[in-house]
């Protein structure tokens, strides 16, 4: 069973272990969710928590969750509270990853399900998820959680296509 937890100093050693595996697998692409150089664990945890209300420059408010299963941080998932700029094209409301050694066990599907149950997600109501068309696992994760594919767009910034999915929670207005 996986549980979404807010970053905390108690979980930091387990998060460090997750981080080491992610860095080995993907270089610096996870940086926005990892400690900055010379940032101590307390400062890092506080910065992640502050993002809910007072994000760093350029970022929109977001809730960062660490996904914990059997004392292991297996993944990370973030819920952005609003869309701004390029997030409309790439990124959307929700971003996630699962450490390579824990993939194909249903964690991403369950992490997304749980984020969609949060009051913040319900308040947003209609959420955009973007995904590379060839990312089979992520496309499946989104579809299993009710994502409706509305378009595929070419994103200049990354010179690649992105599928756009919308997930509607409740009976708000229909999908754009
Ligand atoms: C995408 C990612 C989060 C999926 O995590 P995961 O925990 O392995 O996903 P799940 O176990 O919940 O699997 C979801 C579905 O994808 C399938 N799947 C998972 N990995 C797969 C793979 N490599 N090839 C084909 N299918 C795969 C699963 O079998 C499952 O299918 P099902 O619903 O029919 O059973 C993970 O691969 C990852 O972290 N990738 C790098 C970061 C990333 O791409 N993030 C998403 C950006 S949009």
C-alpha cells in the first residue's frame, strides 16, 4: 500500500535514498524537486512545503507529495494549483515519477488516484495532464484514472509532441 505524505524531516533519509536512484537514472532532470547545492535538509523540506502558498520565482503554487510504501519513498507526485505560461502546453496540473526499482507495481496509478481525491484537486475541478505519446506507462496511468485525451500538440520548447488529457472531477462544466 502506498501513502502520499507531505515532505518532512523524518522522511528525509528515505527521500535521499529515492533521490540517489533517480539521479542515477535520469541525471539532473529531477532538480526542481531535489535539494539545491548547499541547502540543508531542513531548508529543503521547508521550501517544498512553502510551495503550497509561496512558491519560488516562476513557479505556480503546488503541493508536493512523497509516496511512501513500507518505509521506502517509491515516488513523488505534485499537484499544481493553477496553470501559467508553458504549463498549458507541457506539465499541466500534475507531475510524477516512480523510482526505477519500484516501477510496474501499480504505484503511479495509485499515486494519481490518491492525488485526485485531495480537496485541492477537487477545488481545481478540471485537471490537465500532459504526457509524451510514447510514454506507455504514463498514458496508461492517466487513462486508468479517467483522463480524456483531447489533443496532441507539438511543444516548441522540447521539440516534441505531448498528449493532452483532462480529468474532470465532479459535474463541473464539460471538458474544453
Ligand atoms: C510513468 C511512471 C511514473 C509509471 O510508473 P509505474 O509505477 O511503473 O506505473 P504503474 O505500475 O502504475 O503502471 C501503469 C500502467 O503502465 C504499464 N507499464 C508500466 N511500465 C511500463 C512499461 N515500461 N512498458 C509498458 N507498460 C508499462 C503497467 O503495466 C500499467 O498498465 P495496466 O494499467 O494495464 O496494468 C514511471 O515509469 C516513471 O517514473 N517514468 C519516468 C517519469 C515519467 O515518465 N513521468 C510521467 C511524465 S508524464
